[in-house]
C-alpha cells in the first residue's frame, strides 16, 4: 500500500542519513531542525546530567538560548576564547575543559557569520581527554564537506535539511546509541510508545523514542533525496567550485573602497561592513536591485557585541553560484555604495 511505501521510504531516508554521516540508523533521530535537536539534548539529557556547558564565542543563538532555558547561566555556561582572526584559541579551550572536567561541550562546526571552520576533531579529542561529552552543531558544515562522525569522534552531531537543499522543517540529530538510550524522550505521544495504560507508558528504543507524533514524513524523504543529490555532485566537485568562487569573491571584496573585512573565511561565507555606512542601507539598496543578502547580527548577537559591532552584511556562496553572479553582486554593491556616498 502507499502507506507502507511511505514508511519504507522514511526508513530508507534514515539509512541514507546514517550512511552520509558514517553512523548507524539506530543513531539517527529526525527532528524539525538543528534548533529542535539542541533543545532536545539540552532538556532531555544535559539539564539533569551535567553541571557545566562549554561553548565557543562563534555559536548561533540555537546553541546558546537552549542552555539558558535549561538553567545554565553566567557561572555554568562557559565560553572559550577566539583570536583576532576569529579562530578558536585552543589553549583557552583546553584550560577550560581541564578546569571543568565531565562538562558538556557544545560547538559550532562552521560559523554561519564568518565561515570559520572550528578544529572540531582536535577539540573533541581534548574534551574527551577530560571526560566531557561533545555535541557538534553542523548546520553550516554538512553542505560544504563530508562529515564522518566516527572520524570526528563526537557524541552528538546535528544539522538542518534546508541548509543542504532539502525543505524547511526537517533536521537530524545523530547521537551515540548508548547516550540516546540514557536520554529521556523529549515529547510524549503516539508512535514512540511500547505500551500505555492510564497509569504509565513505556517507550520504544531509540531513535523512535524521540519521534513522537506524526513526523515530517515528506520532508524526511526529501532530505534523503537531497543527500543523494549532493553525493551525486560529489564533495570534491563542490569543494573545487566553492574554492574558485571564494577566491574570486575575496579578490573583488578587497577592492571595494572603505570595506571592513573581519577575517579570511575558510568556507565561502563573507561578512563585511563599509566604513560610515549602515548595513541596513546597503541591504535595502541591494534588494532594490534584486539581490537579497542578509544584514544584521545573523543570530550571533554575543559575537557581534564581542567584536563591538551591531552587525554585518553577509554574502554566502554555494557550488551552484557562478563568477558572473559575483560580478553582478559587485556591480550592484558598488552602485549602492555610490548612491549612499552621494
Ligand atoms: N546553527 C547554525 C550554525 C545555524 O546557522 C543555524 C541556522 O541558521 C542553526 C543552528 C539553526 O538552524 P535551524 O533554524 O534550522 O534550526
């Protein structure tokens, strides 16, 4: 029946994801996105089992606010340092985990604002040396390079479908099986139970234990297809094209008069400002030329505060972009800047 086919395809997508991350289907939980996954881990696992959470200054709000909600505060949510190029200061990170062993370490993999790639394998190794548990927010990394959770060595890895060409409202939480077993269900309802009486309920094994109610079946199947597409294109081709685009964009960006560049990104995500001009004004004038960029704090308010700015203009590139689109972007940007300076 078509209902059976839907179930089959849903579970096929789980297999696809498991293979994509080099993990096992038992360790793949479907969520509605990275945000939901982090909230799930925070409220169902970390709140009751850890007294400290360690993060980096590069975190998206999705990896800050759930910790506040789970009761972590100034004393228990600890932040390592970054250097002037916005790279993780590994010595400060090591000091922090050494001083706070058995903590929960939650780290962004690629900065959504500045394209910084964190040294995730090294950080995981350091964290594990001090008996910490490690979550990696892979929202911005999955679409750019292959992910191997075994090789990274992390305990949790999360991403969102829409960052890798799938629809919105679907995401993945990978968790090491023995941790998923220890973790409480996040929500209760149908599809996740083994037995229910009026007195009590017992639950299915992971991952189903975490998939209460009717899930985003169509979204999950589409995510499986999107991953197939990415594998067909191939990360080698993706990376080659992204490097070409990144170098070209960077060269053009450095030629813009008065431009403020904060770092040399590893992934083609460019954040910049222009002296004396507000980012919102540039965004509006670009929009009028049919170019939509994001301007503002990009859900990184603490980082912007640390840099002493309110926000940036951000342009990010993917393998499907072309150098002529970059030319069109800079023509529009230069026109906007000319108008604002006049
Ligand atoms: N983490 C990072 C690094 C992100 O860039 C984003 C989204 O922009 C998120 C987490 C949150 O993802 P979602 O809104 O899909 O839950």
